[in-house]
C-alpha cells in the first residue's frame, strides 16, 4: 500500500462494505447475500451460517429452507473445494471445480491400477441407482449406494487406503457431482455437519474462466492477480487470459485491480466514523476471498500470539486465522470461540468493548446457542479439541 492516499483503513472498510458487513441488508435472502458477496466456504462448520447471520440477520431455519428448495446449495466448485452457492451460480461453480475429480481419477489410474472404463461403468451404475423412475423417496448414503451397485465397486487395498481412497466409489461420486448428475444432500438438512446422502440431478455445467474472474472482482475488488489465482486455482497463463476481457484498472501505488466502473465509487468512499462490528468464522469470505491475512491486521496486532498457539507463532505470521474473528470496518479486532459447556462466547479483544460491540457479541451468542448449538470451525472441530483455545482466550482476557 505504498500510496498514502489509499490507506489500509480505507481498503479494509471498502472490503467490509462490499461484503455487506456494514449493515443495511437485513431481510435479504441467502441467495441474494451469496450472489452479492461471494460463495461461502463450507467445511462442515458454522461458517456459512455465521456469515449469513452477520450480513443479513438470517437464522438457521431460513438458510436451511433455502438449501431444501435449492435456492442455495453446497457444491464442489473453485479449486474443487466445497462452497455454498446461489442457484444462479450452480453451473459456473461446477465448471470451476470440474478439474479436481478428474485429477483424482488420473492419480488413481497412475498409482492404483484403476481404469477409465471401470470408473465410467461405475458412474453409469450409480446414476441408474440414484435416478430411478419413480424418484427415490430419500437420499442414499455411500454404504447404500455401494450395496446397490454391487460388484461395480472395487476395493483398492492397502495402497488405496494409504492414498485415502479405499474403493472406487468416491472417484465416481466426485465425477458425477462435478458433472451435475448427482448432488449431495445433508442428512439432517444442516450445513454444519458432514453426513450426506445422494440423489440424482440434472444440472448444466457451464462457465468460462472469464466469467469466474468477473464474479470474483465483483465480490473481492480491489484484489491482485495473486489473490485471484489463489481463489480460482488457475495457472498464471489461465488467469491472464481470464482477466484480459475485463475492464480492470490498477490502483495507484498498489498491485490491486478493480473494475473501472467502480473506481469513482471507491475514490469517493470514506471510512465510516461509527464502528460496524461483526463476529465471523475464520474462513469467512472477508478473509478467504483473498487469503492475505496481513491486509486485515493492524501492525500493532501482528505480534499477538494466537490462543493456545505454539511458542513463536504470531497473528501476523499465520496464513489463516486459527480462531473465529471479530471485525470492525474490515479490521480484525479480536478472536472468539464458543464454549458449549457455558453456552457462551469467549473472546479476546484488541480494543475496548463499547455498547455496540457488547450487543453484537450478545446477539451472535444467542444465535449460536439457540439456532446452531455450537460454532465449529470445521468438521473435526469439537468442544474437546477447542478447550485449550477457550482456556487461553479466557486467560488472555483476564478470566
């Protein structure tokens, strides 16, 4: 940020503004939030719920209903990772992620003796099981699918186990999801767990690298080519080609690009005088669209240790937050976790807590307690594994 006219505070506040973290969007639907602010990374934790609650005050029931009626859905997309997408982006999201399962099949063919023919035959068998006429009464989980297709599934032995692929079924399921032929359904309708069944689907897969780039810069600008490559997983050559059709300009003194049509609004934008607090997951899009943590940290906070981190590891040296985050106008101002035993949020703040911040914490605490029951960071997170961080936060906060 060499140009002093473009301060770190302005960039952070602008990113928060474009991420709908400055208020004014209560009542928006889950699909509207995701279309405007970007796809929500999902790893079996509470991140999608926390992000939608912070941006539009959405409770779990509203989000789960949107999932149930396919207004939004969790799909493998950018880099082959799972995100929650709005329906208008299903085709593009699948296109963005279609290379990942193909790479997994290629690796299995190289190292495990799998053939393309057997995987395609298994795909056909799975499709026939999941898309019968009449349709299934309920989704089928992987054990049920494996039983239904019988000998079409093959065990891959010790070599497969070492590579994390014990049978050929996951390879076929990955391909079919990427092709829009099947979709994965959470067994209890919730996004913060990882137990799934599968149903047949007929979703178009379509979208170009340039379309993904256009979406990305609508959500994340200003952003660098490096930021875009992180999100997309594109090579340098593919990223360059994707950006070429876009009318992007570089902000003076930086490597950050933004659509030319937004430059005037950015130039006129000023940092709000009043705080705008939010409690987010560590993998919220405010951070993860760029995955450049230092841009959200004040230099004075960079040397802070993370709660329960190994000696020598500091906030500023991390790639990702190791706890959930408290933000104000784009700046990370604290860490938080949820204590299920006490039914409360524990937090370590870098700033004094005013009435508005205390109210935001209390409101989020009630949402987690009453709607979610917990605020897991990811699928393997648990109250037990989280206990050292909670203890460290309590100690740092003075009790």
